[in-house]
């Protein structure tokens, strides 16, 4: 026992009633479910998107799903995977499976890179 000003409830030291915790037998009878990592892949596209590293020069546009977009604001590329943008220019954009939904791949001539969706007005 502790001496001093410690005040406690002797009843709180007892274990909780069995009804509040699941029975150990039920947990032991549940089958183990293995987890398998899923890596999305697209035929003809290197697996750089799934690994979190996107090299825009290795990405090919999808056969369908490309759209035109008008750039709303100037955007300075943060690194070589991004495409710098000038306000009011027109570019072609598309998305890739597994890619962050806030970004698209943008193409202007032979230049290609990630562009933020918020800087674009997507056209039909």
C-alpha cells in the first residue's frame, strides 16, 4: 500500500467484468486472413506511378480520356516531373490509374509533366 495523500478506490483494482471483453475462444476461432499487396499496373505504362515516382517522359497518353484544358494561372514547376504553365495557354491533360486525383499529366508540344488540377479549366 502507498502511504500519503493518494486516494483511490479499492474496487477499481479489480479486473473488469467478463461481459465487457470478447471471449478469448471467439478470437481464437476466427480464420486468419492473409493480406496481399496490390500494385496497379497498366499495359504499356511503366510501374513508376505505383511506386510514387512519376517520370512523365516514360508515360504514354491513354488511347481515350485525354481532354483539353485552359490554364487559369501561371504555375512554376517545382521539379522535373512537373510542367510549368502560363495563364491562358491550352494544354492536353489526362489522368493515370493510381495517380493523386489533385494532379493530371499535362502535355504541351513535346513537353510533358504533372500539373495541378486547381490551375486548370477542363474543357470538353
